[in-house]
C-alpha cells in the first residue's frame, strides 16, 4: 500500500485532508500512526469513555462541597468601619460645635 501524503482523501475516514496537514481533522489519523484506522489520537487525554453518564449534581457536590458556604464576617473590619465613621463624623461636626 503506498504511503498517504496530503492533500487527498483520508484513507481512514474519507474526509479531505488539506496540503501540509499533519493529521486528519475528522478522525485524527496522522502520519505518525501510518494513517491507520485503529490509531488512538486522543489516547492520553483522560476523556470519559462515554459509558458513564455525566452526573451534574455529583460534579457540583465534588467541586463546591455540599450546600452553600456560610459567610463569616470578620469582626475586626466591622469595628474598624464603625470607628472610621465615628472619626469622620467627629471631624466634620467638631468645627460646628466650637463656634
């Protein structure tokens, strides 16, 4: 069998392979695999086999934990904000009280 060189039809799937292409865009067969039909172009990407159905709720639970995280307020920043408001209020009102 003569060796395939693009441009031409892919010997595996029959799609057109453009000039200078290193692999078929449709099936992934390439010059390194010898343009074989059993070439696993995606073997190492850790993609699911398609046998397992994707469980969205399980994915959300694993990624984000169960339930919504409780928001904890940092009391130090709350007191800093209160003191800042008091200081600004005093700074604005003090000149009026001195008159």
